[in-house]
C-alpha cells in the first residue's frame, strides 16, 4: 500500500504522466477589463507599476487639484493677489516635488508632455482593443504620470495658453485626467497582482476537497413533516435529530440552540402540524456545516476533488471580476469632475455586482451586497462620496473572500499530498 501511495504521489507531481484529468488554465476574465490569457503566464512585467505606486499618483493628483481649485475660486471672486501669493508658491512647490518623484519621462525630441498624453491615449485604446491587460495597466500608469507633467506645464509662464484663469482651468482638467488614469491603472494592476497570488493556490491544477455543505432547516422540517404525515415516523425522527445536530454545531445564536432542543423533543413523537409550526423557531434557515465526505473508491474521490477545485477557481475569478469593476466604479465616483457618462457607468458596475452578491449565501457576499445597495441609493441621491465609500467597503469584503478561497485551496492541497506520502 505504501508503494502504491508513493507511485501515486509521483504521478501527481508529474501531470504529463498522470492518468487523471488535469484542470486547464484559468479562463480569461471578461466582466470589465480585457482578459488574461492564463493564470500561470507572467502577469507583472517590469514596466507595470504596482497598484500601490499608482494609487500614490492618484492621491497626488487629488491633493494638487484641491489646492489649485481653491486658488482658482478665490481668484475668480476678485480676492487680492497678495493674499494668494503664498498659496500659489506652496502649490508650485508641491507640484514640482511630485514631478521630481516621477520616473524619467520618455519624451522624443521636441515632444511636449501634452503631445505625449495624446499618444499614450492612443496606446491605451489599442491595448484595450487587443485585450492586453498588462500593457493596459502599464500604459495607463504612464499616462497618469504624463498628465501630471502636462498639468504643471500648463501653469508655467511660457505655457501656450494665454490668460491665467484659462491656464488654471486647463491644469485642473489635466489633474482630473491624472486621477482617472491612475485609478484605472491601479484597478488593472490589482487584478494582475491577484492573478499572480492565485497562481499558488490554483495555477498548477492540484485538486482539493471542499468539506463545507449547506443545509436548509425549513426544507428539512418540511420533509420530516411529510414523513410523519404519511406514516413514516422513523424517517421523521431521523431528519429531526439531524436538524438538531446541525443547529448545535453550526447555529448562529442562542435561538438556534433552543430550536435544536425543540427538534430533539419533537423527534420523540413526530407530528406533522407541530413540525411545520416549528419552522418559525429558525430565523436563518440556511446553515453551513463542515462534513467529511465518504467515498467508495479513490477514483470517485479524485473526480470530486477536481470538480471542487474547478468550482473554487471559478468563484475566485468571478469574485475578482466584480472586485475590479467596483474599483473602477469607486475611481469614477471619487473623480473631482465625473461626467454623466462616468456616473452612469459606475452605477452599472454597482448594480451588477449587487445582483451577483445578492445571490450568494456566503456572509462575505451578503455584506458586499448590503454595501452595494447602499452605494446605489447614495448615488441616486447625488451623494457620490458616500457611494464611493460603500463601493470601497465592498471591495475590501471581496478581497477577504478571495483570500479565504486561497487559504482553503492551499490547506486542502497540503492535506491531500500529505495523505498520499504517508
């Protein structure tokens, strides 16, 4: 038997020789961003900025926009220039500090940052059409940096724009573009990083077992009542005792423990009407239990493991798709000047993710759904900031859900491989 397990472990380590079905590469995501060809492919080339770095550019753009907008508003109402001189010097110093921290600009001879912005927009559109997410993340991050440079040039004395008010307005729009580009690049970079992290759990095709199962207490009680009504008290007692045991192990609160005691008492003398009335004792009928699944032979267990991994991989990808769309929605809503089309697009992302999360029974999805419904309501009231905040909270919940899926996968793989080698 030990020799058989050793040979089986060798087959598992060499998928080319193993006579089992190997899980294919992860399918490409298609909800918001262009797809990634395979989970095991190189996903973060050196040219792509990490999500945290690009988010720093977004924060710089937001801070500079707020400072410049305040100066612009005060100047428009005719406030004396000497009173604004200190604010202007501080703004230029901050702007120059941000530019100094940027990577060197790849500008051709006699090419201005504004001209380079137009070229990068064309490259970004091409990356979107060609479905190259790594290139899209890289180009969009470079575009954000270049838009910051262009905004600074628009405020310079030798700017081609004439009146100072026009210069400030042009710079403000350039900073809006930098915010949008940096946020979009961060969303794509975060997606790519999540794929890279998922490689450890799902990329090599090793299966795992999902031991969690859902039980619906109301359905189980209805079945027990039917058995009692049709003269099968033994079956009714079995279901009632099973329901009581499930609630004792996995109940939500003290009310579930009281319901478990009531079901155990009903099992002594099952009565159909009394059993149906007992449904009111369970406020949360869906209960998740950890159950060891017994298999008659190794091959059937193997097939179940493969199916379980496929399901978890699909859940991981689907969660990541909606997470990325919500990052984009948050970016659109937190933009200093979102257009009507931007707000409509963000609402589509929010409602679609809310419908998806609302169909789930996992607590993470339920929490995300509540935040997303609140985000839609806030957006419809015109409160963009609150809507963006709720979208961010939903993103945090989905990030935790993906981490949970990865932990489950890695734990089951270690358990499986340990069993084969023992």
